[in-house]
């Protein structure tokens, strides 16, 4: 048996100890290499997103000088074409005429043989509306009638037409007229001087509508250029701000007052009496004059004059 002296390490045991030490060192070296490799991998790896954003946000924070110089108008405008909402559609607005009658002029009493008496008058109709009065004639060859449409202009540059009557041939004026265009009436007065009853009427008169007299040169839509210049069969009208005067000597500019008793009367002239023509306002179509008839004389008077001479205090206020 191979024995080892005390205090000495056997050869086999010494070799085992050396082997353990060598293996321990190898493990230490391997661990060091692994730690170094891990550190290198971490250094080369990309930064997580949250960390990257944090870095960028901190870099984007402006300093005080940048805030003071910030101009909101310099921001880019939103792209209009990207809006989903369509533009609201605005309905077309009609540019209508507004027919009115000026105070009558050339008022006189005409005396004829046989005791006939006629009130004669000059009459001016004019257009104060936003659009022209335009009348378009259309001949029907079968009936030989000329139907008339009113042409209405609109805010969208479109036009539309409505049927409003007929053009008729006037044998003594020798041109075409729009039928049922005006009306002259003479009214007796009630005791309180309100309108009583009709004592003379022209019935509805035809009229050629054309620009003969500039009336409202200050109208925003007035033009010095005359838009309607003839009494033809296919087109007549009144431009904005223009009027048409029929003088007192013309056929039809009269009312028969033969045999009418002396007294005070109201003479009324109205355009578009049946409201066939479309216009802005029908309440301003008439003009009124007060007359005093005494034998062969006629005088234009005021309502105040009639009140002073005729009116009972209890009736006139
Ligand atoms: Zn005429």
C-alpha cells in the first residue's frame, strides 16, 4: 500500500487542486468576456421609442426669445379643398320692377261743342324697382294674338318668364300697346272726404312702355343708357329709374265728365291695376289729385283746402 507521510500532500491530491484552480480561472475569464460582450451589445442597440420622443421633445422646447417672436398668422392655412362640408346653395333672388305713378300734370278741362266736358291729364309711369320691367311679345300665327311674357332677371344671372297679358294694336297711336296697363278714375267724396263712389272711369287702358324720361338718376341701378326705346310687338319695357309719359293731348288721356255736378272730386291714376305684372310693391302704384269743378272751370286743390271750405268739424279730423 502506497502511504503518504503526514504533513505532505499526495501527488494525486496536489494534481486535483491544480486542476480546480485552472478551471476556476477559465470560468472567470469566460464571465468577463460575456459581460464585455453584453455591454457592447447594449451600447449598439437602438434607443426605445419612448426614450427617443423624450429626447426630441426636450430639444423642441423653444426658448423665451422664440416664444416672443412667434407669429400665429405665419401658420399654414388649412387646405380648403379638404373640407368635407359643401358650400350652402343660396337661392336666386328676383330683381323685380316696382311700378309707380307720378303726380298727374297738364290737368285741364276740355270743353267741346254740344256741352261735352272732358278732364285731360298727362301721366307718367316709372320703375323704382331693383330690376327692369321687360315685356316679351310672342305672336301666335293661328290666333293672330301676341301673348306677352314678363322677363324676370335674377341674382344668379338666370331669367324666367311669366305670362302677363297681350300686346294690342292701337289704331290712333299707330303702335303696339300692353293691354290693361293703367286706369284713370274720378271719385266723388264722402262727407268725411274719404273716397265715395266712382263717377267717371277710363276703364283699363293699354300703354306702350318705353324709356322716355329719366326719373330717379340717384337709383343705384340707374343707367343713362335707355334700355327700351320702341313700341314694337316683340319687346317693350321700363329700365330702372326711367319713366314713360303720355301727354294730355294723346288719345285716351281724358275722362268724360259731361253733366257732372259741381263739387270736389278725387282723380286717381293707377298702373298695373289688376296686379298681372309681377313687381316689388303694389301699394305704391297710384297717384291722386283733388279737383274742384265749377261750371266750365276746373281747379286743382289740396285736401287741406277742401277741409277748410267744406268739412264738418265732427267729420274731418
Ligand atoms: Zn301709345
